[in-house]
């Protein structure tokens, strides 16, 4: 865990979330990362997956799923 944290703190790239801190006192130990506005990678990939067929195209509209391949926007 500590070895992984020491490697991660060295990462400096626009596409890699920065490690801000480590807590090794007590259990469970944890890693503190910078804020990710779109959630973690798992959440982002699930929301942006091809299986996610219900999407909002207009902020004020209510989408309606008619079948697996089409979405109708109701105003």
C-alpha cells in the first residue's frame, strides 16, 4: 500500500488524477485524490457506456425510452 502510494504521488500528467494524501494510521488505510467532477472512473464508464441508452438531449426535456434503439424527447 505504501509503496503504491509513493509511486502514485510521482505521477504528473493531465489525464491522471493526482494523489493528494495518504492515511496509514488505523484501519482501513486510505488514499486521498483530487476531486473528480464526473465521479470515479467506474462511474464515468458506466454512465458513458453504449448500454446507457437513456440520455438527456435537452436540459428541460423529459426523455422517454420507447425501445432499446430510440429515445423520444417529450416537451
